[in-house]
């Protein structure tokens, strides 16, 4: 198995391991995060109905480039404001295949500071 396939398989295993423990419902939606090299995306998902309640990304909030922890904080704060506008306070955090540090942690902490509980 070459390196790319091994890395992809490891990432998929880690994602499914986290997803098996984290499930969001109508009363407590799941905050999921996707991180690319240039941007970071976050959305609140109701797994019972299978729909996205609200979303935010560094493409919308920051513009051309949004690949830093400071941009992730802006995305987290923006998503928290949208969630509070929908009367959502309690969420569960799905970090996906990413470690909880850097941009992922900055997004989560900004969402907590704005009032989301997880």
C-alpha cells in the first residue's frame, strides 16, 4: 500500500471512530468541521432529519484566504451567532478526522465564547 492510500485509510478510520460516538439530533445538533489548506468550513447538522440547520465558512466570512487560526475564530463566532438566532444553544462537536488543536480548536473556542454549550 502506498503512502497516499495509507494516509487516506487512516483518516477514514479516525473519522468513523469519532462519528460513531457523536450524533446530533433536533435538541442537540452536531457541529461538524471540514478543513482544507485554504479555508475552513463548519455546519450544524440535525442527524434525525438529515438536514443542515446553518453553516459558515472562511470563504464567506474572510474572503480570499482563510487558512489561519484567526480566520477559524471568525468562522466559529459567525456560526455561533447564526445558531443562537435559531435558538440553538446546546450542540455536540464533531471534529472529524482532525486533531483538536490549531484551527479546529480555535473554531470551537470561539463558538463557546459566543454562547454555544458543548
